C-alpha cells in the first residue's frame, strides 16, 4: 500500500468515527463535557462532527471510486458540507464560568 492509499484509508476511518460520534450524540442527546465546552448545545456539537465526518467520507469515496468530473463534484459536496459545519455549527467559546 502506497502513502496515498494509506492516507485515504486513515482519512476515511477518521471520517467514519466522526460521523458515528455525531450520530451517537444526536441519538442520545448527550455529549462529553470536553466537547460541550466549545459548543452552545449538544445538537450543534453533534451536527458539527457529523458534517465533518460525512465530508471526509464523501471526499474519500470520491477519490477512490470516482474519476474525472464525478470526483470533482464529490469534492465540491465535501467542501460544501465543511462550509455548512463551519458557518452554522462552529465551536463558540464563551466566557469561562466562575464556580463560586
């Protein structure tokens, strides 16, 4: 396996894990405290991870299974998913809360 193929496999694996993490958060309505610190709510955190994971998966599938124009379209869809995640569901750090 060459470096390019290995990179695609790793990217696809990471995308799958991120998407599953987002689906799990949506299904359970709970998220780890470390994740919730950076997002306004569970839904935003879940959709952010889900969209990024889906974008990675779409990009990898486009590179592996498609060629020519179809691969370019898949990459454009992946970029669109990332744009939605960054614009709509981006992490927002608020002021640190003081526990008194």
